[in-house]
């Protein structure tokens, strides 16, 4: 029978379970377009069926090939309700009435399959109780099917796909203990701190040409100590917490509806879609922020003794070779910049994962806008939790940029050490003192790199606010979060722009720090979201 230029098979209504019914329809090629000669083109294959379902206009999520392959196999896995809907569209040949009939038939066949499996398990339990010593039967199919063909889930799929930077990066965040990555970052920073003690640059001063004695020790640089020992470990901890919540709990509740394998496969496919982004970020961080910056800022000045860069612990050998030699300084700075570029790659990989979570949640909500009230309420609560996590990560990301810019600005200032410089700036505004401004003008590449960090972090928060926060959902707490992010970003931009900038910076940092503990800045509860939505 032909319908809309496709092969149409009417629902048989013969009491077949889902596996039997699906096998018949796949063999008949139900829903496939007719060939140019008017004859059927052949049966469905997993690849053809997965492509056909993914091409349905209203299907924003698509379906993974591994999931479709499981439908064709002799196993106990059924088909999720969301995919039954798309199968009904295929078998119904895009005819509304036929699609409705097939959706009822497939749902009834799914129920019969579930009942058959339940009865089989009960019968197996009864047999085991009656004959405890009899081994469970092994079918010929079980014996002859190779181990590689058995459904192994998402891990088997990953093994067959080869190396993927996107999947490997996601694995660093989602697999193993949540403490692994933060602890590794902290350990690396601690190791650099110990090395600075060994080579003698942990606390070192030098007298500038204008007579100002500046503290340029490694442990006095917040962008190498506080940043890597506190801010980045906290950032990774919050990213890991949100990623594990979304991947193993929230996404499964919203989409999979009982099929864990399908949810994991879909998430892996979403991560893999960002593969080029991961590679671009990796190349920028390793080549430009790491290798090229080290060559231009450290290696060439150490060898040639020039360069219009402020003296810090990495270039101290130029002015005080008695404290640290040039070869030792080259080795130490190479290790430090290698550690730094890898850490910042992981930082940007965390931002990409946050963007992936937001985009994934938005697509799921778009595909289920007609769902029940309970589903919308659950999605709203999940969206609020996602935004809380993204806000915390945004705050920490801007604080990372602040540490970088504060240290860079201090090196060109007249302050003896960074603490005294900030305290003097604050007192200058309160008591109307003036220090005459900075005496030297240096090239400051850290200003540019810190701006990239701040903008990238805020863009992720802005994207999440637009995708998840527009409309009636959690509007008040989102506005408060946005105000704190805007204040913190403004305080970053105004660092060293006027006397007294540290007051604005201090207010922004205090509010941001409080926001890490209470992102909503008030007694507003997620439970109120459901009551607001249920009456809207």
C-alpha cells in the first residue's frame, strides 16, 4: 500500500510484542520512500532508520545510531516513549491519522513486551527455586554471537570511535572522583611553589631605575598562587558537580524515560559535536598562550636581555643573575608556562561543557514544550540549578581574570608589593591623596589574555540566561545574579583606571564571594517555581 509516496503497512493488531512487530516492519521497509520505478527500495537498516528519524523537522534531539542498532538486536531492551513517537511518524508515512494509529499500536506492543519480560522473569525465578542446582540455559545465539557484538553500552561505542579530544576532555571532568581534577591542579601549583623555593625566587625584590623597590617573588604573584591553588580548583569542582548532575541525573529524568543507554549516547553525541571547538581552544592555549608567549615574554628577553616587559620572577635573572641564573630561569619558566597553558585549556574546556549543558537542556525543553505540568516543573527546577552552577563558575572565571590583571597592573605601578599597592590605592581615595600615577609604561600581554578569560566566561553566563531564563522562570534571582556578574566585570575593567578602583573591586569581590554560597541572594526557593508554573 502506498501513502505520501512511501510504503504504508497498516497496524496488524495481531497481539505481537514490540520486538516481533518491529522486525516485521523493518523487513517490509514500512515508511521507506518508493523507488523511481514505483517498487519498494528494500528493508530498513539501522543506519537508514537512524538517518530518517534524525531528519524529522520537529525532532531537535535526533537519535543515536547505537540506540537504533539495539532495536534490531535480539535483546530485552524496549523503545523509549519519545522514540516510539518518531517511529510512528516513520511507519505512518507522515499521515496524521496513520501516525496516531501506529503510535497506539507501538505503545500497546511495548506494553506486551514489558509484560512478557515480567512473566519470563517470574517463571525463571520459580524454576530457580524448584531446581536450585540446574544451571541457567544458554541459547545457541548466546554461544555463537561474538563478544564484540554484545551490547556493551556507551563504552564500547567510544572504543570503536578512536581518539577524540572532546570526549577525553569530558572524561577528565565526569569520570572518577570529583576531587581528581581539582587536586591535580592544586598539586601542580604546589610543586611550582616548592621549585620556586629551591631556585630562590619565592620572595625576591629588585630596585627599579626610578628607585622603587618592588617585590617580584613567585609566591607574591596572585596569578600564579591564589589563581591556581584556590580559584581554578573551585571552578573545576563546580563544573564537575554540575556536569555529573546533568549527565547522570537531570538529563536522564527529562529525556531518557527509563533508557539510560540512550541518554548517555545522546550526551556523548552532543559532546562530540563540539570537537572542532575543543581543538581550536587547545591549539590557542598550547601554541599561543603557552609556547609563543613563553618565547616572546621569557625566552627572548632572558637570552638577549631586552624587551619592554616589566621585571617579574620569570625575568629576574636579567637584573639579578646572582639570585637565579639564566639557564635555571629558562627551565623554570618553561615548566610554569606548560602547566599554565594546560590548566587554561581545561578551564576553557569547562566553559565549553557548560555551554553544552545549556544548549542540551534548551533543546530538550524545546522538544517537550507540550509536556505535562509536572515535566515543565521538573525542567524549571533543573534549569534553576544549572544557572546556579553556571553563575558560580562565572564568578570564579572573572575572579581569575581579576587576579591576572591586578598582578600585571601592579608590576607597572609604584607599589612596593601588591598588598601595599592596593591598600595605598584605597587610602588615596578615602583621604584624597595622590601618588602621581605610574612611572613606567610596559607591554602587558596579560591584560589581553585576562580580557579573553573574562569575556569568554561572561558569554557562557549570558547564553545560559537567554536560553534558560527568559520569561517567567526564576526571573528575580537571575536578575540578581546578572547584576553581580555585571558589577564584577565592571570592576575588572576599571582596575588601575582611577585612584580608588580597589574600593569598587573590593565590593564586587565581596558580593561575588557571597554569591558562591548563595547564588540566589535571598530566601527564594526552587519549590516556588513549580507553584508559579502550575498556575500559569
